[in-house]
C-alpha cells in the first residue's frame, strides 16, 4: 500500500484505471479509437472541402454550371491569359478563411434544392434568372469588400505606372472613396444580364449619375459582358 501513496502512486492508480476494461473496452482503448476516428473524420471533411473547390467539380458536377457560366468563363482573362495564372471558381466564390469557407459551403447546400426542382435546368430558365443570380453574388461581394478579389488584387500591390491612364484615374478615385472591386468590375468572368443598366447601382439599389453627365470617363469595360441596352 505504501507504493500507492504520493504522486507516483497516484499516477499508477490513474494508469490502471485508464486501461481497466469498461464493458468490453478499456478507457484507453476507447480514447485511441476516438482519436483515430476523429483524425479520419477531420481528414475526410477537409478532403471533401478541397474536392468541391476544384475547377473539375464546379464545371462538371451539374449541367447548370457546365452549360452556362463555365462556357462563358473559358473565354475570359481569368481562364486564359499571357501570364498563365488561372483563377478557378472557388478563388472568386469561396473564402479562404476556414470559418467563412464552412459558412459558404453550408449556404451552398441550399442551392441543391434549386437543382433538384429544376429551377434553372434549361438555358431559357437560366437566362430568366440570370439577373437575380448575378445580384446575389454582387451583394455578397459588396458585403465582404470584394474579399475574394483582394486575394489576388490589391491597391497597395498595383504598379500604377504600368496601367492605362483611365485605369489609374478610376483606381485612384475608388481608393479615395472606399469603393470595392465589384462596384466597377461586374461581368468580368460571366456575361452580364440582358437588362443590365450601367447607370444603376445594383448593390445599393439606387440609380447613379452617368459618368458622361459629369464629364468623367466611364468605368472599365466589363470583360465578357453581355449586351447592354441603349439609354433613351
């Protein structure tokens, strides 16, 4: 009994308790199984997260994306350019930070319902909902200060001397006014909706003064943008 007294004895008692059978398994065995199971579950979770962020997954999992926005994206500078740097779907639409990424994935599960009921399962249906889909993304980017855009683009990293004069002016104005990328750069990777109005702020929901009316050059042309209706 003397060996059971003191710090050493306490450690021995704890060790025997740890490996004492509880039902069929000892507590130690249950801990080992739990830890290994947790590692496998965590690894599987991250593997699934990474797999659903690939271009192959985004482009080929459902035909709504493959036949519409993926086709448009392939003709833009984000897909092919002189530097060979490609921004895939998740670079623009999935946050890098873990907490924001998980929240975005959870929200994305709601989009499965639209796929199941065939809400945009034809080209005609997709075009009918294009404005709504676009505004959802624009509002989200506005709310996060174009967070995903800024993973690659930042005012502080721009070598403005190599930009065209109009781009220099617009970026300087945007930085001064606290504007964000999506305020000007809509239609960069996907076609703009047919009824898109360049004089309407879709993120704020208000009409804005046309640039021409105040003697300023217009915003940078939207690469890959769809036809814009003529103003009366």
